[in-house]
């Protein structure tokens, strides 16, 4: 069969989505590190804000297959299983960022995403060429450069929560690849995820007090409405144009983008090793994603 690489539209959409994902980490860090809001309330407000904004944007029925019945791919993209994956990611992500350092958290999250998505790609018959694997190793080495100097043993519960979030996000991304209407699929998933997050908040009541300062609420709303809700619409649009391997590789850029964003927007230090890590991750990702491959 022929060979294909992601087109300009796919690359542009993916770049926007990755910036939005990095924004998720920055906003979450701003809210949860100073304990401006408890994690389950943060997740609930985040998902609810995304649901409200997306449902305002979606004013047409979900895409259907010929004959009026929803296609199997569209049903997978907007469904209770997809919403459950989204809710598990949102709750676990917030729980983890209370205790994990940013570098440890992002590495654990996207490491789990890579394992989930690449394992699925291999199971479905994708066979990435050697150039893709070289790029993957280079990008992974960059993440290790970013993490290892000064790394401390992570909190076991927080690490487990972040790994869970990564697996859930990988599943959500894989299910989203079939979305015929990304905006509608994302909106319906956010609406379905609200009661799941509400249940998680109720279950957390015996273990942690609910608290929410105005700053924490506004950050959760901004994260849900913009970098999550609208960002995920862009991501679903990109996923329609990417292989599972391409999608997994692209997400390796997020830890570096988050670190760079922290330096520029939050005044965090930007050590020399971060520039080296950024070169490895971004260069390795470009090498892998732009590698031509055979289809079928």
C-alpha cells in the first residue's frame, strides 16, 4: 500500500492540542499546589465547565451513519465508556497533582499514555518503522534528562493516581479516533462525565474536607472551558488524521511544554538541562511523527 505522513492540518491541530494540554498542567498546578481547592471539587468544576461551554457550542445532532443510526466509531467516541475514561482521568489527575512534583507527574502521566496507545497500535497491527522507534527513544531520553537530576521518590498513592490518569487518557484518546463530529462527541462525553465526577466527590467526603477558594474555582473553570473542553475538540479533530503511534508520540512534548510554560508564565527557573531535554523530546517526536510508513 502507499505511504502517508500527517498533513499540515493534522500537525497544526496537534500542536494546538499539545499547548492546551500543557496549559492543563499549569492551571492545575496553580490551583492545587497552594490548596486553593480540593482535588475532587476541582475535577468536578473542571468537567462541568467544559460541559456547559461545549453544549453551548454544539447545536446540531451527533453525526450518524447512512440510514440515521449512529456509526460504530461515532458511538465509541461519544459514549458512557468514553465519559468514564474522561472522568477517571480528570479525578486521578487532580488527586495526583496534590503531592507529585510537576516533572514526576507529567512523566508518569504521558509514560502511561505511551504504553497504552502504542500497545493498542501494536495489537491492531501497526508496525512503526525503525525511524519511529529511534525518535521514541530520543524523546524518552529527553524526558529522563528532564526528570532524573534531583528526582525524589514519589508518593506511592499520587504516583498510582497519575498512572491511572495516563491509562484513562490513553483509552479516551484511542476511542476518540473514530469521532465523526469531534465537538459533539466531546460535549456529550463531558456531560456524561459530570455525574461520575459528582459521585467521586461524594465518595471522597469521608476522607477529605471540601473547600474551594474563588481563585481555585476560577482556575478550574478556565481549565475546563478552554484548555480542556475546547482543547479536546481540537485533539479529537487531530486524532482523525493521526495513527495511534503518531498520537502517542505527539503527547511526549507536553512535559517539556509545561516546563517551559512554567518558566515563562510562573517565573520558574529554566536550567540548561531543560533546553537539552526540549531538543531531545521535540526533535525525537518530529523524527517519529514525520516518518513515512506503510498502511495496511
